[in-house]
């Protein structure tokens, strides 16, 4: 059985706790629905990275994202970099992360909803823990109630705790460095994932003051995960590649404000700019009155010490 409680808080912000035999997930509806903790109970491991220097708080629409980076799992909608999209000025990393979502508990499900104040998209999320395995099931619905088409980027954004030797698992045929300022690699051309410049880009190095930022594309299936090799645990997403045809991967190995984390980012668009992606027909688009609905699983696998993987 799974259960939901609403009598917790962090830094004075109310949390909703979803708990099963295997997982405990703490969600802050009023801070963009951010998942601030995902705890695997049998191994006793916290799976999400969190910035110890930041308090949990709802920041105003238009706040700068990087100096405010808290960690955990948030989502970007309708954009990443600040730009004018469909005649609307969209702020840094979009509006969703600074939008307070209305919560409602329905049995063993947590329902969240809200509307982007500038861009006008309606966002709905239904969350539940599976009773018989360590998996957080999420159903999304994004609607366009405006009278104009909306082109946008929607990106999941899970910051994970990592160690040297951990391995990123994504069945992508190709990858590309997002930009030279965000990479320990010099090549700007697409390459066969994960091998670039004679190295495996999917293996987490020691904390060496570098960063990585990749687009992963031509996905053979919708999966993006991190295998915690020494700890014998894997956390990852499964998703519909018709909705999320791309997977972005950002990693700071000490090079971004000293943080040591890998961020898994299934995404509906490529590249960074929604306007550029729209010109290539590589972003989400909703006509007036249209909506999209999809399901995502955030799963945890435990491996036997001898390497035989099992799902609890």
C-alpha cells in the first residue's frame, strides 16, 4: 500500500509526502511542484541532489535560474533560455518553476495544476507510487486554452547525487555538445553516443572542475537513467519518444558553482532556443484548444552485488 501525508514542510514550505514500501517522495506544490526528495527505503539512499546553500522558496516570475538553483526535480515550461516566443517574452528557464500549483489528494494520487501567467498554457500532473515496485508514476496533461498557437519546450529536470564511475544509460544513437562553454570536449559535430574524443562521455569522472552538456537524439527507446555503480542502484526515466524525442544531459563535475551532480532531462525540443527548434519543427506545438497527455515513470532498480539486476 502507498499513502499520502500533508503534514510536512521544508524551510517553512508545505510538502506533500507520497510513501510506499519502497520509496518516499516529498513534493512542494507551491514551488512549481518541485520534488525535493526521493528516498529509496531499502538501501537507505537519498537519490536527489540538493543545493545545501539554498532554501526552498517560491521566487517571482522572471527570477534568474542558475543563481537560485535548488536541485531536486523541477520542470522547464515553456522555454529554457530567455527569449520572445509567439510574441511573448518568456523568462529564464520558463515560468513553471516559479508557478504555485494547486494540490489535491485523490485516494493514493496527488493532483497538481496551474496556468502559466504569461504564456497561458494549462499544466496538470497526477502522481502516484506503485504499491509493488519502486516507481513513481506521473501522468501529465498540457493544454492551450488561449486563442493563439503555442510553440514551446517542455523538459523534465532531475538533479541526482553521483560518484565517480557512475554510468549514464540512454539508448541514443547520436549526441552533440550544446556549446563549448559547457563542455570538457572540443568537438561541435554530432557523434555516436557515448564515445567522443576517445573517451566515454557517459561515465561520471571525479570532481575535476569540469561540466558537460549534451543533446542526445535518435533515441531507440525512451529511457534516460544513471547507474550508481558502487551503490548498486539505478534511477531513471522511461517516457514516450513521441512526446520526448530528445534527452538532454547536463552534468557539473565541480565546474558549475562547485556542484557535483548529473541532471537527467527528457525534452520535447532541440536545440536550446524554442524559436530555432520551431523553425526546424523540433519543438512542441499546441493549437488553440489542443492538449497533449503522456505518462512518465521515474523508476529505481537495485542490483545484486554480483551484478545481476532486479527490480524490487
